[in-house]
């Protein structure tokens, strides 16, 4: 909870000499030299870094601790004692404040080790006449771990640790250090320093899509650029899927596949017909091949929430379903790994990359290929928006579920288009419109999920029965759950009219028009 | 934050030894922990080598003239802080009487600490007074070190009766045997067949041990100088036994 002040020392300085200087010049007592190892962690998508946090496990042969700092200002926010390396998921940490905070920050993402730093540390204390420590000062050398103890020296430093209630003593010692030793405090970015020279950079992966585009850029060039980024996203997530680190790798992979499919589907006049056909088929295969694993992931992630929908006395009876899901997930995951390491996928990637990086044709056959991307984006987005309005307006409380699903798909396409071309529009306005669309999508998505889940319960019970693992109690629990999900679905469905009305209200229509209508002033477009 | 009061109507039963040793164990696990030395004699402050002095005295603290944060002192243990004693605490009853809800003043005062600490240990002075009523209303758990003698048991029953009369049902009262000397017949008899008291005694007991007495000269918790002693082990066992009572959802 204390603020630390760090004074970087020149890397070539000798620490024994500093030790002597400190003892000569300041009224300090030296503890025995100590060492510990700092292990840094974050999720694959840098959720802690993005939240301005730094998580380190301080491995010490006495007391090891997991500490969450606010990065930049060296303030220790939360700590818990932890004698083993942190578990993959925050939920498995010892209960407490740190556990809750990490759980909130990380969600379903796993903690992954980033790098280790060995610290040689000596503590100096300012002690009063009662024998009470009033300030602590650490003289430290930090070295990249590994290389048999000969890793790169990252920093040498003095670190002052004031103690609550003894601020005046800390202030006096600070003055001494700054005046007599001519040192200046400076926050250190230890993690960035330790990661320099590796392939990792804090913040280098995000599941969002944010691609800089030039409005006048050829449409085919811009689309290739987008699709290349999506291909990279797929490749980046492969290892995490195969190593089964957490479920988000597969999720992000599938989103990239879906976005690629949407781009191909929406840009029919930008790409050559034959290319389109070939790759659309391959991406459709990739989508359906990865589907079963993802579905089972979702059921397992949501299992407790589903269970909670049941009356308390039935909840336990659902447990065999969890086993069933886990077992099948194992099998599906193995299939998925085989395919991801197989020839069809490898070939797809090779050919796709070759196409996306090939020379742009001088005289493309596709009609829109050479049009400015801004025009194509504008046109496609507007068309899709019109379609969403039309489909949505046609839906009445009596309309069959299929129509709602069609609308859901159109909304998704609209969303992808808006995200691809975000940079072509004023940032605030496009983000606001995406948010408006998202509210409608949430309702449609929930409706779809509930329907699928309700049906899946029936299918799972058939499977479990076939495998001879379905007791009458479990069957009853699953049937009850299926019915409950149906009820919820009706409720969500009945909320649709209001949601759509909010989405399609005049003020919102005008906002969409201002951005995307063909006659909309070019002033809205950069 | 869980508020754990180390309390007994009797003095010299090991309240302070318990507060000091358990708070150190909590802090060692990384839990931000605070000890409030409410005894004007300031034994806990002495063990932590902190001057038993609160600027402006208890009056300014309880009248909120001075923020609690201003009087908190970090101890030499990581994650462990102390609100030291002050000689003016001997008049705390008089200070408290001035407030309209005089029994709930302490409880109100510690509210802002809830977001900063996982545990607050109250090291209480003996006796039944307005201060102890404040403690009973502020605490979640009442840890009652009890020497296994007939007389000590009588005061324990008095305490239980008192809490029942006042309807302090929120309070979990956990007595345990302290300063146990198994060479003494009475101690042995009582430990082996503990009397029924409230929900019963915790099963951990603290032996009578010279290491504990040494705390007065070492001025630090047992863990620091006698980690492998029987007494240190007994405090660790007591802490482990307490943990289930410190439900994480409410920490
Ligand atoms: N388990 C024990 N064995 C031996 N001496 C103890 C033990 N517990 C406490 N003492 C000693 O007894 C005296 C009173 O203990 P203390 O913890 O201050 O009691 P309280 O706070 O209830 O007045 C102190 O001198 C302390 O060192
Ligand atoms: Mg005492």
C-alpha cells in the first residue's frame, strides 16, 4: 500500500561500493543480502497491461507473494501470499481481494508467464531508539533470469519504501538521497525493459479490429489488407488453441474466420469470382470444423449459470451433463488440433496468403476492385443497414424464429462492415452507432443462444442415453432446464419489439443516414 | 473486512499475545491487517515498538477531528499496521458517553477502514465498560482466551450471559484455552473434557510457554524468534481453525 520511490543507478556502478556509500553517508542498518525472482504475468490479450496493471509473482525462499501493481507509479495495490506459481485462472487463487480483482480484470482469460527477472536485493533500515524500523531502502540489481545467471542486467536501483505513519522520516531520507547522493527518482518500466529483445511487446494483441485505411485506397488493396490482418489473427491464436490455454483463443480464431467470410460475402464485386468461390468454401469449412469445440466450451463456461436456472434441489442432478460435456470437449478438441495441424488448413493458409500478398491486377475483372474503398464501404454499409431495417420492420410478434435469425445475421454483417471501415468515419460517431447496433444484437443473440441451448439439452440427453449415462433424475433436470430456457426465450422474444423500435427510432435513423446515406454530404467522410 | 476482537473480562489471560501473534500470521499471508491497541496500558504497541501515543488523544479521534488514517503506523511486518494505544484511552468511557449512540461509535468509526484491510484485530482492555460494549457491537468475532480454571470459566459465562441479555446475536463468540499448563491437574481435566460454553471451545489451545513470555524482551511476534516452538505452532493452528469463520465473501 506504500508508494515506492525508485532511483535508477548507472548500470556500470558497483553495488558493493554503493553499499559502503550508503552506510558511510546515512544512518542506516544493513540487513543480510537477499535474492528473489520476479515472474511477470498477463493474459494473451494484455488485459492487465491495458488496465494499467502489472502482475508479478515474487518468488522468495521465505515468503512468496503475488502482487498486483498500478504500473507506472510503482504503487503496490494488492498482495497475496502464494508459495506456488499462480494458477492459470484467477478463480483458482486463494480467495480474497486480489483474487476478486484479477477475476474481474481477466474474465475467462488465462494468466500466462511473460518473463522472469532475478533480483539481488539488500535492505537498509532507518531504525529509531525503540528499535522500530521507520524507512526501508533497497539496493537492487535486476537481471534477466536464465542464461545460467548471466542474463542481461536490466537495472540497478535504489528503492525507497516509506512506511505508513512515518512519512516525515521518508521525506528526510529522500532529501538526503537527492542532495547528498545526487540521485533523481524515476519510475521504471521494468516489464518493457525485460521484454525488449523478445518477440513480445505489451499490448501487441487485441481481439478488436482497428485497421488504418486511406479513403482513396483501391478497394481490393484495402480489403486484402483487412483480410491479411484477419489471417494473422487466426495464426496468432493457433498455438493457444492447440495448447488449450484458455477458451478465448478459439473464440478469437472463429471471429477472425467469420469476419473473413463476411468480408468475402460483402465484397463480391471487389474480388475475382473464382477466387471468391474457392476461399468462401474453404472458410465455411473452417467455420464448421471449429464449431463443435466452441459450442462445448460455451456450455462448460456457462454451466454454473445454467445450473442456477434450476430449482436448488435439481441442480446436483445436472452434474452428469457437465462430465458429458467435458468428455466430448476433450474429443472434439483432439479433432480440432488434428485439423489445425493438417494439410487442408495449411494449404488454405498458404494459398490465401499468396493471394492476399500477390500483385494487384492492373485491369481487374471485378467491377469494384479499383473503386476507392470509402465509396465501396459507404455503399455496402448503407445497403446492409437498409436490409436490417427492412427485415426488422417486417417482424411481428407472430413471425417465426427463422426471420429473427435472418435479422441477426444481417446485423452481424452490418456490424462487421462498420468495424472494418471504422477508420473511414469520425471516430466518436461510428463508435456511438456501433453501440446502438450492439444493443439490438444483444437481444437477437440472446434469443438465438437460448433457442440453441434449449434444443441442445434435448440432443445431449439423447447422446447421454445412447452412451448409457442418463439417469432418470438427470433426464428430468435436463428437461426442466430445456423448458426453462424456452420460457426465457419467450421473454427475450417479447422484448424484441421495444429493442428494435429503439434501434430504428427517427433520431437513430438520421444518425445512420448522416454517415452512410449515398447523398450524405462528403463532409462526413474524411 | 472482518473485525476480530481479542477480549476477556479478565486481564492477563493472553489477549494481547493472541492479537499480536494472529495478526502477524494474517499479514504473512498477504492480507492487509490492522491491529488497534485499545488498552491504555499499550502492551501491543510496546510489542510492535510503536510509541503509545495518538496525536490529540482519543477525544479527537472519536470526535472525528482526526482521521484514523493519520494515526495508523506501519509495523515492521509487511501488510501489518497498528493504531497505537494512548494513555487517554483510560477515559474512553467518558468520551464515548458524550455521543448519542454511544455504543455504536467504534463501529461507525472503523467503517472507512473496510476497503483498506481484510482484518482488524481489536486488542481490548479487560473489564466490562462502555468501551467493551462498543467492541462487542463493532466485532464480527469475539476471540476469548480463557485460562482453564473454574474462576476463568465463571467470567466467560458472565460474558456469554451479558451478550445474550443485550441480544448481540451478530457476534460469533469463540472461546479457546490459553496459557494451558498440562502439569496442572485442573487444566488437564478441563481441556480433556471441555465444559459447554456457547457453541463450545475451539479445539486449538495455547500452551503455557516461556517463549511467549519472551515476547516482552524480544518485542516482536513469536514467528520472528521462535518459529518452531510449540507455542508458535499452537498460534498457527489457532489461526487455521479460525479461517473458516472468516468467510471470504465477507472479508
Ligand atoms: N501462553 C503463554 N505462556 C506464557 N506466558 C504467557 C502466555 N500468554 C501470555 N503470557 C504472558 O502473560 C502476560 C499477560 O499476557 P497478555 O497477552 O498481555 O494478556 P492480556 O492481554 O489478556 O492482559 C504477559 O506477560 C505474557 O507475556
Ligand atoms: Mg492486553
